[in-house]
């Protein structure tokens, strides 16, 4: 019996001695980094540091690579040889990730992955950038990426859209928390409805490399990720901007987070109030920038029932009112021209994640919805006072109800050889009911899509990664569209396979090559431009789908070189990316030259003969020291129709009017770019300088009641913003930040706006505001 006990005791002692205690501390500039992640590379073993940056691991003997990651810092690795029966101390000194090269993103593969390891180029817009550019909404901050440009398309209502790689807004898939619930209706005004104060980050994937999120991601994907609760904090901020030194734009933001001590639950709450007065640029009594009121409330929460599961919930309610035109103090039907929109929108989502102990299997189930109820007015007297004008003005009220819903499940398995397989199924539904009874205007559209996708991430070695995926969508469109005495229907039932292939090759530790191909399609339906109504000659301009509209297909190719190198304390990164996207049967909007019975102008969405977009994005980032940062990017491109495209089709009623044709995309400059810079002058003082350049482009200008178009070559613009910030501590957990600056410092702004009641309200281009002064204050524990 004694021998047996001795045997078990020695066995237990031996087992204990085979474990090696590895401990240490993680710091930066001598200060601890709390809650950093410490893992053994290529294994599921790991832990998190405590609030003093200290960690302890018990590991088996052998050679390992210990890796430390923390948000805002560059990943650090150390190779160590563990000998049984010994303890070892391994400390890490982190370097601030000023260039954001080691950020974790989800838009590349639908899984969390480091930007540097992602086979698709993912660019991240952070709250720091939104603050530097004095952005109030998502629309203000998207311009600061290569290949991305936000433009305003209407003087009366402020309709904005984002163009990626030269393609219009409907070619971009906009996601909210990785879910495709940003509908076509939200694409009209939604970019200005999402305030930056609720955004944690925005991930941008150019071209079709993110096709697994949906086949509409032809130009790319913009993934808006709202703030997560990470620690106990609160802040209140307020800004006042004076457009052209006289028109007020007021903002108040409140944010607060509470997280449990054991980090198993947390919630973030936020509220926004914005009030902007209308701005008249040329003194004709008609607005170029609309009245805007935005009241938003939201929350995002998580709960970890145990170590292997997580539940997430988010909710945002937005009430936005906007109005443009003339005589804004009168009821809209008594004005010459008014476009008035009152939106009530809800975004909500629920997700559940389940992991195994080794974190090699992840099962996610999610559902999200968006609902918008919009009251609208598009009309006015049109400059006349006859009984017919008054009757028409009273008939311009409308209502829109829009519902988007998505439910899905995703499974990820990581093999021992580090290869990853991801599969999932997703159902999407979008119902739009847009009515203006007085115009007999109706868009009654139901779009259902069932998608099944699969993706295999193959990593045969540390240098090479291949991502092969495909999405099979069955889409059904049931649409009924009327305007006056014209009716159209859309009855589509299609099953489409959209493949995707991307490659990553690490040529050296400093130089990476990425290349990819993706196919996409869009079924015949009403997109954001079709749901926007503008005024020309005092009358409304409507878009309707043409008969026998066919689906549009795309083939997108990309190739890039990404070079990163440190020169002593100087960090640098250079990205050169080429892109080519071919469109088959592209949807184009053609002015028919015909007037409706009430005098309104009719435009049709038709299939074009084919088109392509080709170009290059270049981006350079440099940080000589941790307190100084520069970034600049430029896009050089061509957007060409393969055959001449008709923009205006003369009907012969006006002798001097002929067809207007063009061989390039309108409103698309061949050159555009951005710059950002940040100088932390001292602990308290900071200077941000940011800017956008927009090259010349062809802009359509309607010059007659029939819709006849003059093609105008616009001037180029350079919009520069400077912001000076002073930050000080009242006490340990109470900080105050004061800021001031000038947007569009050089007042680079359009100078040839149309005037009066009969103006073409779509004839607007360039920066979205003239020179604007601003001041701000923020206080809290941030």
C-alpha cells in the first residue's frame, strides 16, 4: 500500500513539474497596459492581464511563441524555450499602433482577424478621425479613405450618397453592426442620420472582396459598428458651428458605459441632439443646405452567461426632420418649392455566440431589423398662383413605410493547421411602400433573398493565404410602380452564384501582395436614387423602372502591394492598389424628354450597354514620432461606358433639342484624394489638419422644362479643415476638452448654383458647406 501511495505521489509531482510558470508585466513608456491579451501563438492557450498589466500562464515545456495584443498597440511576440521545473519572467513593452496596422476587423472574412493577416484590404475609420475632421454624421467622415467620396445631390433635401471606386451609392453595401439592414430608402438620407458619436469604428472594404455580405457589394462594403461597452466611462459634448460665419449648426452628445467588475456584462447608452438652420448660398431665398433636426437615442449591451457564450443586443431610434426650399416659415403647400421629410427610424439587433473551450468552433445566430416611417412633401406652387398650381401643391404630401429584416446563422471551424472554414445561411426581407396620392405615385416593393455561403481560408504556411468563397442567393422581387398614368411591374425570381477568390502573399516581412476577384449582381428593383424626388422648373422629377429591366452583373478585380517599415522611431506604410470592375447591363437613369400630365419630368431606369471602372488608389502613412502623424491618399480612375450612353432622349416636341449622349460616368472625377495629420504638441495641446481634394468632373444641368441637359465641366475643389484642441484634468476621473477650428478654410465652394423656383435642385456638387467656424467642449471620464 505504501509503495502504491509513493507511486501516485511521484507521478503527481512529476506532472506538476512539467508545467512552467510564465509571468510578467505589459507596459508602455513605463506605464502598465491593463487587460491586454497574452496567448501562445497557434494555440488556444492564453489569458488576459490584470488592471496592473500583470499576467500568469502555466504552460507545458517546449519552444513557444508568446504573443501580446491590445487595442491601440502593435502586436508583440517573443520566442521562449520552456524547461520543466523552472519559472520564467517575460515582460513586454508595447509600441503604440499609430498607423493602425494591427487593428482587428470583421469585414474581411466575416470573422475577427488582424488587418495585417486579412487577405482583403480593410480600412478603418476611428472616432479619432471623426473628431479630427469635426464630423457630425457618418456622411462627414467617409471621405477620408482612398476611393471613397461622399457627395450631396440635392439643394432642397440634402440627399447624399457615397461613391466607391467611381460607382454610385447603390453599388455599395452598407452594414450596421455587420448586418445588411441599411435599406434603399435609408440610402437616400441615412448617411446623415447616423451621428458619429454612436460609432465605434467604420470598416471599409473596396471592390467586391466582401461579397459574402451580399451580392450588392459591387463597389465595396461600409460596415458601421456602434460603440461597445468596454469600461465604466461617461462624457458629454457640445459643438456650435457657424456656416459661412452666420448659420448655426448645434450638436449635443451624451454617452455613458457601465461594465461589471468580472467583465461578464455591460451596457452603453447614448443620446444625440442636432439642430441646423437652413443656409442660402446665393441670396435668392432658396436653401442650398437644409434645416436639419436629429434626435437619437440608443443602447448596446452584452452578457456572457459563461466563458463559452456571449449575447449581444443593440437598439437605436432616430427621429430626423429636414426641410429645404423657400419661405421655410410657411406651411409647405404655400411655398414655391419645398422638400420636407420627417423620418422615424429604428435599428435593432440581437446576436448569440457559442464557443468550444479551445475556441476552434464558433456558432453565431443573429437577427436585425430596421423600420422607417417617413412623412414627406415634394412640391409647392412652382412660382404660380393659379387654381391648378394650388391644387397641385396640396397634392404633394406623401408617406413611406420601409421595413428591412435579416436573420441568419454562421459557423466557423479552425483546423489544427490554422485553416478556417466558414459557412452560413441568411434570409433578408425588405418591404417598401412609398405613396404620394396626389401624383398617383406608388412604389410597392417586396424583396426577399435567401443566401447560403461558404468560405475556406487556406494557410499552407506563414507567407501565403488563399480565401475561396461563394454565395448562392435566391432573390425574389415583387414590385408595382406607378406615376400618374404610367404603371410598371417587377416580378423577378432568380438564383445567382457569386464566387469570390482573394490571395495574400507575404513577399517579405515588410511587403505584402493581395489580389482578388469577385462577382456580383443586382436584381431589377427601386434603389436609393429611384426613391429620391427632385425639382426642375418648379415641377417634380420622378424615376420609374423601364419595362423589361434585366438584372445587372459585375466582375471585379483588385491587386495591391502593401509596404510597412520602421526607420528607427519613424513608422511608415505605403499602399498601392489597382482595381477594375466590369458591368454588364448596368442600370442607368435616362431623362425621357416627356412630361407627365401634371407637367412633371419622367426619367427611366434602363439597362445600359455595358461599362467599366478602372483605376488606382494610393495611400501613404508616416509617423516620425508618436506625437506626429501624416496620412494622404489619392485615387486616379476612369469610369467609361463601353458604348455611348443616352442621358436625355428627345421626343421631337422641341425642335432644337437632340439626344444628349456621353461615354463616361457623370459626377465622377478622375482624380480625388484626402489628407489627415495630427500633432500632439504637448500633453494638453493638439492640432489636426485634414482635407479633401475633388477634381473636375462632368455634371448634368437641366436647362429646360422638358428635362434637356447641358453637360457642365465643374471646377476642382480643395476643402481644408483645421482643429485646435486643449485638454486638461480637473481631477483623476474628470477631464475637460476645449476645441475650435475652421472647416473649409479656403472657402472652396460651388459658385454657380441655380436660382429661383425653377432651378434644377440636383445641380449641386463639390464640398457640402462653405467656410465654417466651430467651437466645442467635452467633459467626462474618457
